[in-house]
């Protein structure tokens, strides 16, 4: 299994994946030239590529990313704090082989500021979700979730830190499930027709 990680920022999930799968992460791509994730990759001796995401230029971005994935023989793409939506064309090509992690118990609180959304809703529990990626915002089929309590004293930052600890366990576990063939996207009507006629 050859992994690529796409990250826009800090890269703590990247670090957890590097620890869990030494030697398997071959490529890190960021749309941000100064992402700490790129520094982490370089420190680990992994190819770190900045691919700009120009306004209105998603197709160009995706073509460059696809070329890098092909060059490095990537078989599984992991989004970790990657702050862009990918097209149906790209996610369809990688269907079942592209994952994301999100800091809430989806389908609750998709999108930005998920921890603040949980606090604003008065949720007693929150957590994280690893899911397959489709063209929607945090809408793909769920692989696994981990739950953490929301404390009365929590701020968005303290809740985010508690969830992040859970994320660092959840992401490698989800990757193992996918690698073992134990997690896969729900079949589409086309899949079912192909399988059963
Ligand atoms: C994580 O909370 C992840 O769930 C969300 O963005 C954050 C990325 O953190 N999608 P890091 O860059 O992995 O530290």
C-alpha cells in the first residue's frame, strides 16, 4: 500500500500516519506553500510537493495532483486537514481509495469550525469521523467514528485538542480497515447491476 497525504496546515494527523505506517507514506501534497505538513514530510525524507490551487483552477490542481500520484504509484489518498473540495471526476476516479478525517460525529456538524458548532448546539458528545471522500462537503460513507465527551468548561480549543487525540488513533485504524478490505463505500446501483445483472 502506497499512501499520499494531502494537507493544508499543521499536519498532526500526517505525523500520526507516518508513525503508524513507516515507509508507506511516499508523498505529501499541500495547496499552501508554508504548510507545516510539508516541513514534517521533508524531515521524514518524503517527497513534499506544493501544488497551488488557483482561483477557478481546480481542474489544473487536480491534474497536477493526479500526475504526482501516478508518478509515485500511490494506491490510497488520505486527506488530513486539506481545506478544499475535490471534483466528482477526481473523487470518482479514486472512489473507495480516498479518505478524509473530520472533527465531529458526522453527519452532525460538517464543514468549518465543527468543534464550535458542537459547543453552540449544546452537544454532550462529539468526536471524529473517518470517511470516504465524495464531491460533497464531509458527505462520503463513514468508515469509523470515535466519541469524546464535551465538558461544560470546554472552549473550542480544549474540545479540539480532545478530539485531535482521538483523531490520531482513528485515522490509522480506518486505513487498516480499508487496507484489509473490511471497509468500502456503499455499492451504487451501477455496482449492483455489474455484480448481479
Ligand atoms: C483536524 O482536526 C482534521 O479533523 C480536520 O483538520 C484538522 C487537521 O489537523 N479536517 P492536522 O493538520 O492534521 O493537525
